[in-house]
């Protein structure tokens, strides 16, 4: 299964246009007012109307009232709630029970205990991060052996994606500052996050096409060879028949 890609912190129309072209699996709207990527409810509603319906919108909250989160989910402004504060297991289950929508619980990882404390959570996914929007990675070895589905976040860039150790098997990766230039989402960097996947698919398609073409060429050549051989055999048989007929005519005249 391919790792899902979530581009978080969209706050401009240009960002929506970019993800509509590149099509990550998820995007994130930040509703935490202290974030420089903060969007208002109206902005998020407008952006959602422009967002490709095939891309799921995630709302990022920090200790927001459950009723506010529920309203955004029920109005269809977001599809998934991502909780980054001190929300409890009861909060998670309450939001799920009322809306029947998925919840992601972000976990700040400083030790293995932080990871294990949430492994039995009722959240649909966990998101392991070094801190709210810190943009720095944590010790990935702390996630060794984690079997449940989770998102990996914290200082990820297209380059670091290639360095992920084999023991990490995230359901998805969450990227924000890693695909920005001068504080704004960079379409080229977003493209690079999917670049290897897209290139790999294209290469596979091209290889398949080339192999198909080669096979067709070989089959065509073989058929032509067979047809040529058959024609030669037919001509040889005709010549032999003619020769026999001539010999019989000559023999008849002599007699």
C-alpha cells in the first residue's frame, strides 16, 4: 500500500489550486489562532468549495470546544478532525459518536512512553510529531514495532522521505513547512512529495508499453516468417507438380 500524503497548513487560494493539480490524499486547514497558517471558518468554507472533492480536508484544532469541531464536520467543511492539544479519549469518542467521522490524535513524541500511552486510543489514526508545527524530526526509532496505522510528521521534506528507515511503515506522512519556500506552499516541492510515485507509475507504464510493443513486433515478425515459409513451400510444391507434369508429357510422347 502506498503511503498517503497530507499537505497541511493551506491558507491561500493558490494553495488550493496547487493541490487540485497535484492531488495529495489529504490537506489540512489550521484552526488554531496562534498559527501563522490560521484560517477562519469562512475562509475554510470558501476553500472547501474550490477543493477537488477527491481530496479529503482535515481540520487541525488545539483544545477547541468539541461543539465547534462537530459543527465543521457536520457542515462538510472538513472530513476529518485532527486534535493537537490536551484532548482526552472521551473527547475523541464523543466527536466520533456524534458525527460518525474520523478523528486523528496528534502525539508529541519525546520518549517511547509517549508512543505507548496512546497505542490503544480509539482515534482512527495517531499522528506522531515532535511538537505542534515545530518543523523538526524526532527520534524515529521510538516508533519501531508500532503496528497500528499512523501518520508521521515533524520536519519531513521530499529529501527526507527517501531516508525513512525500513522499520517505519506509516499509513501517511504529514508535511507543512517541508513543502514551503519563504513561508508559502511551493507547488514544486509538493510535486516532489509525490514525484517518485508519479515517475514510478509513468516509468512502469512506459516499460509496459515498450514491452507490449516489443512483443507485438516479435509476434508480427514470427507471423511474417511463418507466412513466408508457407508461401515458399507452396511455390516449391507447385514447381514440383509442374516438373512432374512435364515429365509425364514427355514420357507419353515417347510411348
